[in-house]
C-alpha cells in the first residue's frame, strides 16, 4: 500500500511513542524505517519535516481521538477504633476516612455489616483495605505505629490472605516528634492540638461508653464512632500545622 509523505510522517510519530519490548526503549528511527519499508534517509527527512506539526498529521490520518482523564492525587486522613491495643485480644470496631479533596467522611462500624461477629469484622477490615487501595496518601496520628499493624494482625487472625497496598503514609505523631522536634508536653493528639492552639476539643467518651464498646454494644460503638471522626478532623487540622516539617521526616 502506498502512503503519502504526510501519512508516513504520522506513522513515524506513532511508532516513536511505542516501547520496543526487546530494548525497553522507544523505537529508533532506523527500525521504524525498516518496519515501514522505507529508507532511513527518507524516514529522517519526514520526521524532521513534520515533527513540529504532529497534531495536524494525526488529523490527516483521521486517528481516533485520544482523551486522557487526569486523576488527582487522593489524600485521606484516617483513624481506627479497637477494643484492645493487642491484635490477638482486640477487635476493630470503627474506621473513618476523610477525603481531603472533597471533605467527605467515610465511616463504618461493625454494625454496618451483616453476619456473625467475625464476619462483620472481616467486612470492616476489607472496607479499610478498599479505602487504602482507593487513596494515594494517608495521613494519621500514630497510624504507622499502630493502625497499619493492627489491620495486618486482624486480617492474619481471620486468615484473610490480602496484603495492604503500598501507599505513602504521613504520620503526624512521627512528624511532630522526629520532623518538627518541638518538644511539647507529649505527642498525643490532644497535646498537639493544644500546643498549636487548634480550636478543636478532643472528644472524650465516658469510661462507661468504652466499657460497653469492648463488649460490642451497638449504642456504645456508635458513640465511639463520633470520637473516631473527631480525631480524624483534629488530625487533618494538625496536619495543616505540621506540613512544613514533613520534609524533615520522609515517612514511608
């Protein structure tokens, strides 16, 4: 089949964007010339002549329009609530994820799912896995030191063979301690909110609420969910104060 110079130039432009599986690099002009069964000199001439008007050449060939959707980097602030800090003795009861780009809070408790107690927790754990897959950057307070390990531990105990996706985790506890080095009274979320004079009160369920949540009382766990969301909001505001120190603590 005979092609016009414009058509050949467009084909050259297309091939130059492709990766040669043998080399792992874009196709070279000599190989493209061989594929198109033209001389290297002609291929170089056409490439030099038309490389500044590639878009117009694509129109000549009536190439299918290629539209690209740009996915913004999605950042979540998150927190978990459990019945015990030990993964063997504890159980996940609440998980909250705040989408910083939209302001939407995504919170689930055990009682948002059906089944036995174990089945409910597995579904809540998998909700967390899905949220981790959906986001790119995750901000939390001591989430590297506790929450991620708790998730892995409970998934392992239930025999759920799923790995947590690798994501960027920025921990406000670690940033405050190792990045900012501000030496506050303590590095708890409550202390840091007070240190930076952030006008958010730390939500404090009563000891009766905590005790009832440990035995999986639905009303008590809903109360703990309020605290979980409040901690997420507090962490998001704390991040606003600590972001300038992030460069001093690389995260992971």
